[in-house]
C-alpha cells in the first residue's frame, strides 16, 4: 500500500503543477494582447522613421558625428532580453546570438563591451567581465525614457570615439510560436542610396530646413526609437514564448498524470491480487 500512496501523492503533485502552468498560460495570454497591440501600433512608426532617416542620410549634406565611419576596434553590444524566465528557449536564443557575435568580433581582434537590458542578459554575461552597464527590472514597465537613457549612453561613447560601432541584439516577433534573434547596427547610422525605379529614375526631395539640420535633431531620436522598438519586440515575444511554454508544460503534465494513473491502477490491481492470494492461501491452510 505504500507504493499506492506514493503514486497517488505524485498524481496530486503533478495535478497542482498543471493548475499552476495553466494559470500562467492564461496570465501570459492576457499580457500578450496588450504587448502585441503596442508592438503592432509602434512597428509602422519605427519603420517609417527608419526609412525617412535613410533617405536623409543619403543626401550630400548629411555629414553627422553619429554617422562617422571609422576602423572598428571597439564594439558596444546592446543585448535585450526579458527580466523573467519560464518562457522556453526565448532568452537562451538571444544570448546565444550575442555570444556568436562576441566570438566573431574577438576573432577579428576587436574589443567587445556589453549593455545588458533585462535580468536574463545580465545573469548570462555577469561572469564574462564585459558588462559595462546593465538595466535590470525594467522590461515589465519600460517607457521611452528608458530607451533614451540606453541610447544616450552608447551615443556619448561613440562621439567620444571610445567605441567605434554599436550593435543591437534582440528577438523579433514573427508569430506566437516564432521569435527570431536578430542583430542590427545602431551606430554609426549608415546612409542608404535609394534604388532607381523601373524607368531608372530616383525620387528627389526638397527639405526645409536643410537635411543637415533635420538630421542633427532627428538622429538622437532615431536611436531612441530603435532601442525602444527592440524592447517592445522582446516584450511581446516573451509573453508569446511563455504562453507556448506553459501550454506545452500543461500538456506534458496531462501525459504524466495519464501514465501515473495507469501505474496506480496496475499497482492497485497487484495489491488486490496479493490480498486475494493471501485470503485463498489462508482458507486452504484452514482446510488442511
């Protein structure tokens, strides 16, 4: 009977775990709605802003300090993850992407420093000795001023020529089941030449004030937008990954309970059979 009790306790324990994972799935689903709406409303703004900046940067008068291209000796890597776990391999994929980039830069003889955003990034690299700035416990309630602080931090070092390039590593939200780790160059801002149309003609724009003046005011805001966009993508991806992970965990608990119930029934049947054999054996002994 001790075996039956042990199996029964396991069934109760797994059932309680299943209730917890189901509740966490529901919480993540509710949070995902808000995060996804924020992401979908911000994406067009970030994309249009980036397009406008590339058009401006392609102009002849777009010589700005934040666009200065020089030999890359030092790289600042901004790694954006979530603050909390229990979301499958979501944070691990981002960290692995960052580690590969660090390895590539170091093989090229470059020095890499890190800005970690989110507890998981900080925990992953805390023993590396590369973290120069960390922003923990902000992913649950971040605002534009958080992104501004991060962008201004790396931009200041870029202008002082203490770093030569800044790269942003985060997970881009593709679907509820897919979040892809990506790397984007934040600094220097690269000019993009607009491709010619079908008739070989490119569009020309007249700006007021001059493109140089516009760039001087918009470049810092562009950096803020790019960092905030990465944080929003990670926030939505985190909830989607957690919802999927908790759904899988709930399904796994159901499978374990099913197996334990079969084991319990077998153990119960064996116990009953043993009791019957004892009764029959005792009856036969009395007859003898």
